[in-house]
C-alpha cells in the first residue's frame, strides 16, 4: 500500500490504506519527512554484498555493497560510490 500525507485534525498525518500511521503533526513538511523515513525504513533488509558476499543491512535496491567494499571501490571508480 502507498503512504500519503493528508490533513488530520488540526494538523497533518501519514496515512496508509485510509488509516493514519503517524500521530498528528503540526506542519505538512514534517508529515512528508516522516512519510519518506517510513518508506526508506521499509526497504531495509539483509542483503549479500556483491563484492565479498558478506551479509549486511541494505537501505534499498541501490545499496548492494557493504561499507568496507564501498570504501575500497570508492578509490577505484567514483560512479560506484555515491
């Protein structure tokens, strides 16, 4: 289901499937930031590093190398490490 920001009470909240998933927030941009953090957190899961195959917690599909391998690859190809 998708997350969306709507008016809620006297403020704003993040909704999923018609139900609020956050408390009332005073400003719309605060609710939008919370929505973005929730979406990112939901993408986190264990993955295997493409270089050394060690398991690490990935923040999403674009994060496929562990921190050690990202640091090593950073000196080799700047396009590989954002």
